[in-house]
C-alpha cells in the first residue's frame, strides 16, 4: 500500500507538470504567432488611426495652423512608408494656441463636420489633445513658444510631458513647416 500511495503522488505530480508544460507550450506558440505578425493592431483601428491623422492635418490647415508630423509619424513620412501596422497612434506638433479652449471648440466643430463619432480630450497636464475615433486616437502635441532674450531672440518650443526625451526643441528646425515631395 505504501508503494501505491507513492505511485499516486508521482502520477499527480507528473500530471501537474505535464499540464503546466502543455499550457506553457500553447502560450509560447500563440505569442510567437502574435509577435511574428509584428504585434499588429486590428485593421479597423489601423485605418481609423490613418483617418484621424488625415483629418487632423486637414483641420489644422483649414484653421491656418502650421503643424509638423512628429515622433514615429515623422519617421514614417521621412522614410516614405505607411504607418506600421503595430503603431497605436499618430503624432502632430503645433505651437500652443493663445486660447486653447477656443482652439478646442474650433477643432471639435470642424472634426465633427468631417466624420461622425470623433471626439477630443485635452490633457492639460501633458499639453496634448487626443482625437479619438472608436478605439483609435491621434495626438496633437502643444508646445509653448518661448523667446530667449539673452541669445539674440532665439525661439524654442517647450513641452515637459513625462514621455518627452527632449522637452526643448529649436523652433527654427521645425517651423515654418516644409512639404516633403
């Protein structure tokens, strides 16, 4: 009877270990398949991200606001490629308007004339406006324009968001914006 009890314990241990192994193997295969496809977002969200970017660019042009693609979005444009399927958003940089609330009203009005279901939210602590359509979004980063008096009136752009690796940018590098052909 002692041997039988030992055998039962070994079978239980074996079964538990085997189950863990099979579960780990299945998880590994699923994750490998996911990463093999470059962690894509679903096609609907991808298309909505592109729509948001296009709408944002169109509305900013209508409002006469100079803007530049920024972060990963700038990289894709410079490379002459499409947004990669794993990118979660688009990024545009503008100089912070004097009246952000009025800008938000104008932005909302014009976006709602272009597409149904578009909504915006201003994150004041990050100085960014996110434009949403269903599960996708695009960022419009607001940078404060400052003039350095001690250095021959050099202009800089500032945004101290926690995601910024470089919160200060030379204004003249980005503005006035240029069209890439």
